[in-house]
C-alpha cells in the first residue's frame, strides 16, 4: 500500500488526506496527492475538503496535477502548519515544510464561503459569508479565512500553485524564516457573483508576510487579486496568547527585542495587478517594528484597460496606528517597475537610505513618485531614471532626487 496517497484511505476527503499526511513518516516525510479517484461516494476527480490540511514539521506535500477545493461546509484554511492549534496559547517553531505543485496544481475556495475577509470585517455587512446572522457562528472574519497559513516555520517553500477565489488572503506567513516562494498564480476578484447576486469578498490579498518574517525570496508571481497582490505588513507590537479564534493572525507574538522586525526579503519578477484598485506591492510597518533590507525588482503592471491600482508600490501609511518614525523603514531597493497605476511609487510613510530606479509610468494620468501627505519624511533616498509618458506620447524624465526632510 502506498501510504502517502490519499486515494488509498477511507473516509471523507479531508480525513483521507490528513491520514496520508500523518503516515508520511513512512516515506521520508513525503506526501503525494494525485487526482481523486472517482468512487461509490462521488464521481469527482478533485478533492473537496471540509477543514484544513495540517502539515507537521519535515513534511513535503506534492500536489500532483490535482485540485483541492474547500466545501461549502468548510470554515478553515486550505493548508495550515500543524503547530497552529486552536486554543493553544503558544506556537512551537517547526521546520522543513514544503508545498510543491507538479503540473497543474490548484487550490480553490468554496462556491458559497461561510466566512470571508479579515478579523475586522462583519459578515453580511462588509464582506460575504453564509454564516451571516447565524447563531453560535462568529460574525467576523478571522485567520481561518486565510488559504495557506504558516506560523513560526523555518526552512520552507511554496512553489508552482494556482490559488483561486481565496476567502481572504491566499497565503499568510507569520514569523517565518528562511524560505522560497515562487511560481504562484493568483486569481481572486473583489466582487463576485454568487447565486445571481453580486457580492463583495474583502481582503483578497495574494501573499502576505507578517511581522517576524525574514530571509525569504519571492519570485515569479503572476495573476490578479481583489486587494494587494503582495504585502509586507508588520503591524501591532502587543504580545497576546496564540490560537485565539479572533483576528487575522494566529501567532500572538514575542517580546524578544527585534523578534517582530521584518527584513531580508527579495521580491522579483512580478507580473500582475490589483483588480480592486489597491496596490500591487505594499510595505507597511508601525509600532516600533522595523522593516528593512527589502529588494523589489522587475514589476510589470498587467492591469487591463480601465483598471488602475492606487499604487504599483506603496510604502508606509498614515492609518493603522500612524506612520513609522524615520529610520524604522529603511534600506529599500526598488528597480525596474512598469506602472499603469495612479502612482507608480506612493510614499505614505517615512523612508530612509533607499534607492528607487528605472521606473516607467505608461499611464498618461499617472504619477511617478508621490508623497501621499506633506508630513512624509525621507532621508538618503535616491531616485534615478524615473520616466513618464505624457499625453502627447513622449516620455519625460520627471525627477532626479527626492526632497530630503532631514
């Protein structure tokens, strides 16, 4: 018997998959999920799961030319690191998790999601959810709406997967270290039609790195999302218990100095757009959490006619508890950006010791490098080769240096 093929087990689809994962130790930690074999219970060739696939440490999950879809009964992730246990006040660090697609590997959301959106969204008011108004069901979104959730995982990879119609963020990493994320394609609109009615599904980001993430390479990202395609968001310095069924982050954080900082991130070869008018790439930190040593290169805005993001890349924000002080966001290198957005680079917060080069704005009404508010502070920020297309079709070099406030 091949213990790592869910087709060889009995029970519901998720019971069969998780049984294969538990027995992966018999095969060096490797699980291979092939297409579902039609049987007496269903003729489906795809897996329909009611709860999350739980991955313990030292596990490699291969998605072998298959599709895994959340059922309408599910209010859970597609995949979650097994150290995230509901009600457990701590999250033990684990290592060696790999999620790898072979051929056409698809993760898809439910047709009628029970809940969508982040922890601040009310079901039936700000975002869709069939649990809206039901007794004994949370009326807010939470971390279960995230597609792939990894927390405190070291030495990991996520590769070659299509992620369709996520219930909130398709992927969220919390305090993860040393990983590769590559060859991902996202497809999640902000507004969808369900049972003939147009509804909003909020917070449909693609990939989010939260506080404590470091030493991660992100490359070859395509597609479109209703919210930010890629976001690095290090927000909120308060430490709390982990495993609470509220909010959008599972891990409660660490009080160790620097543990929440987000750094050493490389993002390259992004071809996509934000269908909801937000941002393609967003960098955001506050509350004394530092965000630094970030490289972004080769961003191609593929927005269709009439669709414009607020910014191709936004750094900082005056909301979310206020902008980070000068010096907390630093050493950002951005190069080779082709933007159709209203702003190619939008500075919503402070920035220090950084370089922005080779930016091309093909939207005649778009701006190149914009200060969102006059109070934005910068120091040691160099701009080079920033060009825009004018209404007459000619290109002009718009700026050579950013005004230094200190």
